[in-house]
C-alpha cells in the first residue's frame, strides 16, 4: 500500500496521479513512481516483494558497493557534458 503524505502528486504507471492523502495498492513487482514537482519529475524506483521472499541482507548503514570508474578520454567527457540535462535558468 502506497499513501501519499507529501504535497507533491506521485505519477503512477499509466499516467495516474496519486494526490496527497490518497492510497494505492502497488502490485508485487518493480514499479517506477515519479514525484511531480514544479518543473521536473523525480524518479523513485520501488520493488514490492512478496512476504514469502527471504529477508534482505542489506543494512541501512551499509555502504554502497564501489565499482571502479570507467576511464574516459577528454573527448568522451565532453560528449557527456554536452548530452547532460540543461539546468533551469536561475
């Protein structure tokens, strides 16, 4: 069960909006949710698991797995900067 306690609406799959104070039953599956703000949306990836699945071994204080950075040439870095999202005007 997902309940929106915040001010911003949450966009569910199928373009349905979950407004403040409303509830929605989520399926047992991966579900992308989008918190809708003024000029952008923030993705929240949710995985609802069945109670029969084994408990996760993760611990809240556990650090994220460190993966070595992929070496990039100066040209590849430039392409990533040019392809990145535009910042809103201040």
